[in-house]
C-alpha cells in the first residue's frame, strides 16, 4: 500500500477518535497536506506527505511514515507518522 484516504489515515494514526470525525475535520477546512488546504476526506495521502491538523486549539504537524490496514493501539499508531513539532514546545 503506497497511499490511503486522508480520513482513514487520520483515524488509523489516532489523531481523531472516529472516522466520521476525521471526515468532518477535513471538510471544515482544518487539514492541510503539504501546505495546501484539503476539503475532500477521500484525498489520497502518500508516504512523505506533511499533514497539518488544527485540532482543539492546537496545531499538529505530522509527516506520513506508513499506513495500516486496521486501527491499532496507540503504540502501533505512533509508527504511522513522524511528529515534526516534537521538542519545539
């Protein structure tokens, strides 16, 4: 697998609790891919894409590092992305 739907990836990476929440987040314009606002939950993300998410009065900047077939626990979700803001706060 070299790409995945944006809403599905956000859910698998545990950025949100439900896939419908991920879709709503994207449709409301709170997600950018490589600096470009994305409004389609079905947009495909690929390895190396930088996903910026405005969520709960904070911004997360994540680089796509992998994909999953199923949603796992927090430890398995952590390997799906590199947090580009780690250590900056």
